[in-house]
C-alpha cells in the first residue's frame, strides 16, 4: 500500500515516526511495557502489552459508538457511479453503568493493521493502545442535552489521533464526534472494508472537502438530536443517545489540515458556535475572503502567524473573541496523542533525551498532555456552556510553557 506521508517542517514523516515507535516496542519483551506516571496507575500488571493513553480527568466514565454515514448529496467519483461520500464517525459521550461494556481500541483492528503495514511493522499489532471509551454504554442523562464538539483529523492520519482530547471532553459532559475523512485516513467499515490514504488527485481530500464532511456530520448530529438514527445500517445505538445532543451548542476543532478544515467549516456554517485549531496551517483553497464573528482559538506550534502568512491572514479576519496560544517547545505533533505515546516508546527503547526531543520537541510531555486536556475544555466550556473560568485570561502558573500571542 502506498500513501503520501505528512511531512513536518523538521523533515520527519509520520511513517518514519510510527516506524520508530513500533521498532521501539519490538526492542524489549512486550510484558515489560509500563504506563506513564500521569496515568494514575499505582502499578501495571506484568502481562501489560499495550501502550497507554492518558486517563481523562472528568467526573464521568466515557461511552463510545461508531456510526456508518453516507452523504447522498455528494457523489463519489472515486468509487464510481451510484456511490456517494461514505464516512465513519465515532461519538464519545458521558456514560453510566460502563462495567459490562468492552473498552474501545485506539483504532479499529483492521485499520490499525493497515496503519502498521504501511510502516512495515504488521507483527506489532498487540501494542495498540486502548481508550477510556466503553463501546455501547448507555448515555448519562442529567436533564439537559449534551453540548457537541466535532473533531477533524490531519492529513493521512485517523480519527483516533487526538483521543486524549476527545475522551477528556466526553468525561466532562460533552458529546464529541470524530470524523474519518475517506481517502485521507485509515478506517474500517462495518462490512470489513479497510480504507487507507489514497494517492489520487481526484480524491476529495482538500481542507474544503474535510469541511464539507464536518458540515454533513452536523446534519447527522441534528438527526440524533431529533431522535433519528443516521447510521445507514440502522445498527442499534446506545441507550439514551437519541435525543440527548444539543444542536444549539455545537463547537468544532481539528489538528493540522483538520484545523484548517475547522476554520473553513466555522466560516461557512453558523451552527458551529466556536472553533479551535490545533496548529492548522490555514492554507485554504479557495482563499479566505469573509470574516468570522464567532469565537475562534488557535493553539499553534510550527504554523505560527509569524512564520505562516496564511495563519496571519486568517487571524486578521477574526472579528469575534479570538485567542492564540503557543506552548514553548511544542512541535506540530505536540497537541495530540503522540505526546503521551512517544515517551513510553523512548523508555522501551532506551532513547536519550535528545532522541525523544527530536520527535516530540522540548515541551515537557506531562505538561503537553495537561495542556491539551485543559485548554480546549476551557474554551468550549466558555462558549458552549457559559462557564467562564480564568485559564483563558492570560498566563497561568499551572502551565508555565503556555504564552498568549497578541
């Protein structure tokens, strides 16, 4: 299988980073793998075989369910006549009574195997992390509908690559919906088909195509809110999900190309009340023309306004509340799951501190995890729940690496 890899400004491809991680996992017996200190585990059983994701900090356990969606307003020229844009999406939500429900993997098995095969490490599938989400668990109902946040992944990535943020939001009472953008992702459909990134200029993989996916998912959110099941296979949904989402309180965020797509979708669709970009390059096609009067936050690392004209241009079109923060020492992958996973890989392989920094930057990994848990939550709390805290007012002693850019 062939893909066009994402290449960061430091020249390391996603493929080479994944390969390094998986090679590290193979360098020691799997039974010696240990979880990070911040995971809250007093000890890990000797038989532990997986890398670990951060434990969400919210008061609620997390449930999750996949949706198989087809946008019949968008013909699929790649799949051929009679086919339409097909997507997988996953809903994460606060749950109750999770004990009887299995924990979801970081990626579906088939998609994860394809992901590993593309890096040349198919035999290492057992290392795949588990999430905090319990598949099919009933939704926690508190008398008020759940605010919704939609997530858009980066180029040649997958919808689970920011699970730490997504399950953090769900644990604090949000419904978070992640989108797998067909032809630019690794995903798996219910009939067993596995999709991988496609090298084809005809494929709809521009930020505008991602944004159209996000807007279609908003339509599906409205269906769920109205008590209708948008899953094309009509699979059973978790108890309490229908009618539990609030279509009047919707936010969106994305990483890299997904951050640009979030900006496009927020500009185009007033249903999105607040948008957040995690180091999006803001390279829009067609170019940005209109202004945005709703709140938008940029968490930048490599694609700063000082170095990226498109990011500076987008900022100049923001007329509502706008925020731009940057964590010193962060690189492009610093606001995602890699900050949690690579330190474990480095420990397994015995990397030097410099070798680890070459991959994830100089930002302390523990701080990086806490930053990506705290700041998106604070932003959406303020604009979707009217819960104004002080974290977004300026520098915080709890997060000394974070600076506010004027």
